C-alpha cells in the first residue's frame, strides 16, 4: 500500500509538470548528467551514513522494510522494500539538500508464488529538478513522454 502511495505521488507530479519532454534538449541532458553525478556521490557515501530502519508490516502481502540513510542530519536516501507472494518491489528515493532528485523503482516477479526465485525484473527511473519531474524512463528503458501521460491520465 505505501509503495503504491509513493509511486502514485511521483506519477501525479509528472501529470502536473508544466512542460512536456520533446526530443533532445541540451539543457535537459545537462540536468540529467548532474543528477547521475549526485546519485553516484550518494551511493559512494552510503557506508558513512547512519541507517534508520522501520518495519512496514501490513503494507504488502508479505511485509516490508523502510531504511533511511542519513549523512549527519540530512536524509540522503530512502529505500522501501515490499514483499509479496508473487514478487517484490524496491523503491529508492535520493535526496540532495533536502529535495528529491531521483527515484529508482525495481519490480521483480517470482517463477512461482513464494519461491523467491526471480524470473523477471523491470526498472523505472524518475528524474527531478527543483521538485519537478523532468524525465521518466519506463520499464523498457525508453523515455516516457510527459505530454502523453497527461492526455492518458485526463482520459481516465
């Protein structure tokens, strides 16, 4: 449930984004590269971070866990892990100066219920600048056009 709520918040921010992504944009490419550098820096620093863990039982069929990584008093990363009978989902939220800048969502499907053996895995990536979603890569690793998302959401 919590995973769906967090994912829904990201999806809604993409719908409300004021500018659709169209074609190659050097300014956008520069922002994406900066986000990737911040991501790498956060990942390198995780060993020096203080971890705070919370149980997410009741949020998914087989439970889950939320882990926060803090550098000094600043939240750098949140990892939400949700377990189900047929698979698991992992959502990673990255922060810089108190603002969300990147989300990586990975969903794994098991070969059979409760086997724990992963048969398929998909990833979705969400890039933020100034609190606004600027790019989304779908499970096929292709850019999701935000204008298309707006129209399809409006139709529902």
